């Protein structure tokens, strides 16, 4: 479904992604793991066709995605209705006057009929526990509610590939659990970025680990990564600090 | 104190650059600047050039055309003005990146606070603004004219709310850190 | 609007600095409690908001776009003193940290855009208390046109006041017959953009219950 070949990206003379190669097939659930600033958001934005690589290529369903691709409105329509992205801050995603309109926004652009839109919106508002806000402006919601609304809004158009940038970062533990369950029930391809190692196994089976030097350090099954302490230290995903157990004072690496 | 001396030096240099009309003087200053931090100018060359290139090219070309029709082509002016603009712009970029600006502007403590608070929020807003535009682009399936209006409304809505909220939070934080109301 | 350093003679920018400093001091004094834990955060937040308004691209009838300045929005929302101070600070930050404009063109921009812009809006807005939207659009539009005219005059007098012994220009080369049309005609579009931005902004902001926002909900 997704193929990225020898892709590099820089900004203002700084490298943000270095020689990225990866393939993602239909229905795969990928976790993009790495510390802040390693290039996770940039990689997701490239996969969403928002920015374009300086060198290397990104293919979606065999089509090369670059700025020329988007010059054709038909291409834009087909890409934007199958690949969606949840931004790290939900604030930037919500721009409709009511919660209902926010979720309906995508389907209205696709010229679905109002009856079908209404059914789908009500269903999603119900699933995400937002029904009571349907007529409120989105900016009156709390952080966690905004996150869920943004997710409902992008899922409404039944996309094939969902990119999520740190979806857990702004949520309290209860909402985190709810969102994990919601994502788990979706039968679609997801790429979820996180810097939280303990969260990774809940978000997908396959993990792609980005290093602080902006390269792929590991690509494979999550559990064997969790047992590879050397690699985790290299990616700075584990920390050590001193702590005391009764009278013994020692330090070791932590995965939490 | 050191930063304020840098500010004073910078301002005097700018003044000199607009009082002395000599290409040699501009060139000499430019060379000294560039040699003093080669890697900085190699990195920032594009940014420096882009900051004035459009204006200067328009003025230079139209002036050339203007003197051409008067049949006394004046290339001396073109050289003088472009060298001066280039030197002052390089100097400003050099100064801004080699100086702690809040300290340099701390002749008034209040102004220095105001500068720091404003600039840090501006940096934050620039990031959010570019995310907002990308998120908007990401959700637009079919382009329509009304979408730009929606985007503008959203920008104003979001940043107005953010500004009111930040004003209140900063005010609380300042009080919590013992800022005395004068 | 962004004139780089080097085109304006010290004969103009030094007096312009003197006037600007005077006006800054006057505006600061006019604000109650300038040095307080309320005013400083408010001014900095309004400055950042003003910076964002300058980034907004407004679509114009006919398919083109233009950058507005947000002076109208700031003045109507917060009054001319705050609008003037915030615009000045944005112009300073743009000159020093973003390479837009310059340190010698700063006082000229401060006076033309910040001061004349903000007070023009107040002045024009007053008689339109019954037709507010018309007043908002017209005042924003004419503020831009007047700012552009003042800048055109400042640029246009450079060849009159600063030439070398042979009469060749030392700073900006063209006189008023060139600068006035060259500045004013394109700024008609900027003026329309500014008027539209102010109308949109005030419509959005009016929807807010300001008390509620101040309770600190994000």
C-alpha cells in the first residue's frame, strides 16, 4: 500500500529524515517509535502528501506522490479521501462551527446525501461519546474531547490509511484506553507515532524505530525490540535513574 | 553590559553605512563580517538574499531602464545601493544571531520582558499556524473557494482564543514567580 | 511594504526615530499600569496575535490574494494605543529576527503603518456608529491607503534630499511621480484585503463570550 524508497528530508540546512526505506501492506498496524525531534511527524506528513521529499520517492498504491500529482483535482480527491492524518494538536484540525459539522465536513465534500451523512455522524458521535456536544462549537470541548472529535472527523469518510501523530499525548489514562479500543476495532491500515515505549505494544504489532540521527534503527515485531536493550538505549527510549529499594541504592534502565 | 555594547556597535555601524557613500568601505566591512564567521554566512546566505532580493531587483532594473532612456546609464548607483543593502542586511543577521537580544534591549527591563514574551509566543504561533494550514490541506478533499474563508476564520478564532488564554496564564505565572505590580 | 535597509537617508530615519520614541513614551504613559502582571502578558499576547494576522493571506475578488496587516482588527479590538505599540513591536521583531524590513526603515514603518494606520481607523470609524460594518471596511481600507501614501512620500523625497555632487541619487532613486502611483495602486488591493480581514475577524471574535475565555479553558 505504501512504499518509501531512499527518502531524505531537510529543513533550513538541518537533516530531519535520512535515507528512509519501508513498505507497509494493507491492514498492517505500524507503530512509529522514536524520541521527540527524530522526524516522526515529518514522515507522517510526507505519507499524507503535505510535504514532499528532497530526494527519494513515496508511492501510495503504486502511484508516485509528489507536488505534480496533486495538480490534478481528481488525484487530490482520491488521495485525500483515502489517506487521513490526526495531528498532534487537535486544535489545528477543527474549524467547523459545530461538532456535527466537523464530523460531516469530509462526507459533504464527497457529496454524499444528507441522510447517509446524518446516520454516519450520529453513529460516530455515539461511539466517541460526543453526542451531547453535537451543536456546540468544537473549541468549547476539553483537550481529550477535541482529540476524539478530530479522530471521529477523519474516520467519518472511511479512509484506507490513517496516520496518527502522538494520539495519546494529550489524553488522560481513561481516554487513552478508549482511543486504543476504538483504534483496535478499526479494520484499516494505521501508522501511529509515539515516543512512549510502554504504549507501543498496544498500538500495533510492527514497530519502526527512528533514531536521533533520523534513520531507521529497527523495523519488525515489537516484542523482540522490547527485549533488545542495546537498541533501546541507542534510540534513547529508556532512561536510567537512581532509586532505592529498602537499603540498597542502585540504578538500571527503565522502559516506562 | 556586553550585549548592550554590541547593540551600540551595531547601530553605529548601520549609521556609518548610511553616511559614508563608498563602495570600498562597504566591501571592506562585508569582507570582515563574512570572514569573522564563514560557516554562519554559508548557512544563512539564502535567507539573507531572499530578504531583499525582490525589492532590490525591481528597483535596480527600473533604475537601469530609466537611465537608459535618458541615455546616461548609471551603473555606479546600482553597485552602491546593492552593496549597501547587502552589507547592512548581513550585519543585521549577524548581529541578531550573535547577540542575546533580550539582554541587548534590557536598557528597559519592562521592554526586555515584553520582547521575550512576545517573541516566544510568535515562535510558537508560527509552528501552530503551519500545522493548521497542513491540517486544513489534509482534510480538503475537493477545493472550494469558501474553504479559504473557513481557514481564515479558524486562524482568527484559534489564535484569538490562544492569545487571551496565554495572556491570563502568563499573568498568573508572573505573579506566582513574584513579579511585583508597580 | 517591506523596504530593506539602505534606501532611506539618515536625514529621514533619525528624525523618524525621535518622533517614534516620543509616541511610544506617550502611548505607554497613556496606558494605565503599564508595568503590571496584567498589562505585559496582554501586550505580548496581542503582539503575537498581530504577527499571525500579518501571515494570513486573504483571497480577493478576481482570484488573486493579498497579505493584510491586521491593523484594523487590532485597533477595533484593543484601541489605537495598543494597536500602535503591538504593531511597532512586530515590526521590530520582523526587522531583527526575520529579515523583513530593516532597522533604519523601522521608524518609518512604525509611523506610517502603526501610528497613522491605527489613528486613521479611529478617526474614520467614529461617524459610522450606526453602520458599523461599512465603517470597519472603509476605515481599514483608507488606513492602508494613507500608510502607503506616507511611505510613498518618504521614499519619493529621497532623491530631493540626498544626492551626490553630480546630482545622482544616494538612496532611493525615484521621485514622487513614480513612488505615489507605484505604492498606492497595488495597495488598493491590500486595502480591500485588510477591510475583509477586519470584517471576518470581528465577526468571529463577536461570537466569543469573553468572560468564559478568561476562566482559562483551553
